[in-house]
């Protein structure tokens, strides 16, 4: 019988939300990221005037918050799903996968950033629609002495800007992922 690895995240306050952490151990789960006060992707401006005045949002997302001491997962409702100390992380791997997208669309929308948090107690797989999260994660990891793996060599590619990088990634994705374990097809 399959038994999932023990989760390193603590403070599982709501039994039903524990599945979000368990799911992130088994497959790539879309999450927003908040790194040093900046959200990835940037939230869209609220159109409802009452929500703008009250400071609330119509759109709510599950979020991974990176703080100087820990990683915190938040539910869309703002509940703490779990926390993991930064020193429990062995390394972070960044990458990109093809996403469901129709042919002929802007290649910037064809990829999702992947962030794999690897620890001795389990691995966690996250996806984000904003590729600018990758340089921010690398900078955060450098500041906190976390090893970062970039098997697709995306950071040098992203220095030219996401539009140019997306076109090059779109044209050469099959060759880039050939021996990395990343899927060549759309996810």
C-alpha cells in the first residue's frame, strides 16, 4: 500500500486543507507566490469600488509566502495551511513546463514557471503563471543561502526579457528538456 512521505509543513489547522499540501507532494499545483511583499503574478486591479475601498479582493488564490525564516502556505481564504522552516529545505529547483494553450497564441502564455522545493522529508511541486517569479526566487535563495538548481538554464535566458525568452524557449524547448526529466508535451 502506498504511504505518502511525512510532510515537513507544520500547523495543519484544517484537516481538509492538509490535502493541498499532500497534493503538492504528488503533482505540480498552481500557487501564487509572495516574496518580500511582492506578489507573483501581480494581482489585477479590483473593479468593484466597494472592495477597493475596503481593501478586499474578488479573486482569491492559494499563496506560497517566502519569509526570512520560513515558507508559509496560505489557502485562498487566508488560512494558514502549514509552515516549513527555511533550514529544512535542501534545495530549490526552478524550471518551466508547457501549459495548455492553443497554437498561434503569444508564446509568453504557453509556459508556467515551476518551483520544486526539495527537502529530506518530502518534495513539493508548485507552478506559477508569472515567469518573473524565477529570478525573484533565485535572489531570495541567494540571500538566504539556499542552493538553487536551474537545469533548463532559464535565468540567463530571462535576462533578455520574458518576451524574447519565451520565443526562444518556444522554439528550442524540445532540445532544452531532452535529458532533464521535464515533459516535452503540454501538461
